[in-house]
């Protein structure tokens, strides 16, 4: 029996002796420096013969899939008044409504047989038509994709089904405080009639016809509106030849035109405390201040400032104070809008019990004041900058994301290689920069704060444990906003 344990014991002792020079505590571990160079656009970009920009990331020995995406400049900002929802319906029905050559049902069956996928959608300012197929099925898949992109049928039956589904979603719009709050905050920030706040209604959806969808599609299908990205198993030269024979042969139709630049809101914003009375146990609290565009020289300092305050998860001050210390919410986060076409906003949100809203807001405002008036510590700044810098390579880890990022940047109009020196600019942010940006952006007098919750409880606050009325939280006017009818968006009595 002793011999049976002799060899394992010798191996164990040998391993122990061999490992004597190894660290015995985690902080003694050492790692080689991470060497990473951000991809540069020149290595991926090309142009098709009709001028459409294309970004390619091929891997001839990679997983045998090809993923292709066409981004289209156009969206809800082109919706005519009274037909809000047109771009969204056109986007979904380009794929779901079949094509002139392949009816919707037949298209569904063929894609299922090929284990491939084609999708289409439009948002506020852009749309996407994308596909994913096995490399061996690329030519057939691209043929179906071109049908969806250039010859959608917008089948009436599918359109009617989609419209009915959207109407059911609208009817339930007030059931989700996040949906309700998102729409109301957009109106407060950008004005009732700006496209970013102009949600579809029952009447606007019913007014949209198949001809409207076809006209929208014909308008935006112009080479000047398109940007292509493609990744997967292919040779670059062969892929460019294939694309030039398909997308590169696309010509504008008689009604096609380059889409205009989306215009910013014209309505004057009114800072204040706004409450929408909704009988729920927890309120949704949203807040916003004017921010800046990503092209601003102060952008990187603002990114770091935001991460310190509320944009870095559990290491951020707001999360530590309002969740970890006080237990008032499951989470609070803030972010900077990039401001693609006009100045973005610094904004955030959290949920908490109705009676805790006033106290949580007081804590939030105290943190805004603290970062404005007292410098962050060098240790705190180092942790935040390191987390941003170390996370940066992750955005480039997948080839599809690399070319997708470059395509999206081009569509919006950001400079090429804007990301190339991102880490260096983050690393250069100083303690003084953070405080300067806090003073520049976080003026509480400009806050728009929206609370969707049980108004009587929200306004009364927590009289037992943390006395204080909502109206006394900040020197801002308090306004009750009525719930809107979910189908008409008209204020309800």
C-alpha cells in the first residue's frame, strides 16, 4: 500500500519544491505589459466602383461565416408629420415583407434551409440591412440580400401584421415606466415636435400605406447614403470583386437622393423637477444636463469625469453612495451622449422607492457638488483611467466590431482614426481637468429631472427616516406632468 502512494507523493513534493520561487500572494504576481495598437482605418477601407465606402476584415482561415452590413443614412427624422413610425415600419418590412422575386414565405424558408439570416431596421437617423451566411453559401446569400436591399415587396399582409403588433405595443406604452420615462424625457429635452421626441401614435401608424414604405425606400437607396462593412472567411480581392458586381453596380433611382443632415432641436429647454403620476411601487428617476460633442477638445476629460462620478459601475461615486452605502437602488449610472449631429447630453437614471426619491436626489446633488468643489484624489483618478484604458482593446477584439466601428464612424462623419490616440488622451487627463469639466458641465441650475412614480409619495419624501420634500431638493421649479394617452399621446385629465 505504501508503494502505491510513493510516486504521487514524490510528484507532489517535487512540484512543491519547484514552485518555491512562485508568488504566494496575488499582489506579488507580475504580468508582461499589454502591447496593443488600435486598428487603423487604412488597413480595412476601400471604395466600390460607384463610390460606396467599404470596410473589410477577411480571415481566409477563420470560422466559415461571412457577415455583411449596409448602413444607410436616413431614418425617423425623415418621417412626414402625421406619419410618425414610417421609417421604423419600412425598416422592418424590407426583410419581413419579402422581395419582388422571392415572396416573404419563400424567403423565410430559404433562409432557414441555408441556416442564414438577413435583417433590416431603421432608427432615428440611420438604418441597417445585414446578413450572415456560411462562406459556402455566400453567393446565394448575397443574391437574396441584394433583393432585400434593392427590391423589397412590402407585402400588404406582412405590413398589416406588423402594424397591428405596433399598435398593441403602443397600447401598453404606459405599462413600462422606462418606456414612459424615455418618451417624456425626450420631449422635455428636445421639444414636442423634434423627431427624437415625435413618437408614433395609433393614427400615424394607420395612415402609413405600402406606397409610403416604397417611397421611403426609393428615396434613401442612393449610393451616397450607403456604407458597407464585411467580415469573415474570405480573400479581400475576391470579396471586392463580388461586391463590385453587386453593391458596386447599384445606381440611384429617379427618386433617390442623398439624405440631408439631421437637424438639432430648436425648442428652449426648461430646467426643472418634473413628476409624472404613475401608480407604481418604485419610481424611475432620469436626469440630464447639456453636454458636448465628441469632437470637443475637452471630450476625453469629460469621459474621465463621468466615469469617476457615475459611468464606471461599482467603482463610481454615485453607485457607491446611493447603492452600496444607502441601499436605495439596485443601480445608478450616467453617460455622455456623443453628439453626432448636435451637442450631446450628460444624463443618468436610477429606480428607487417612491418615498426615497427626494433623499436619493439630495445624495446625487451632493456628489455633483463634491466633484465640482473638491479635486479627486490621484489614486482614484489612476484607478478610473486604468479601467478605461485596459477596457479599450476589448472594443476591437472582434473583426466584425472593427469594420462596424469604422463604417459607423464614416456614416456619421467622424474623422478617420479618431480612436487611434484614445488611450493616450485618456492617460493625459489630470486632476485639474476632471474638476474643470465638472464645473463646466455639472451646473445643477441647468438640470432637467424627471420622476415617473406615485406623485403624492414622491413629493412628500421619507418623513420618517430622511425628512425633506421633493420641491426642496434643488432650486428648480416643480411641475406635475399628466400621463398621456398611449395611443394618441394627448394629455389625459
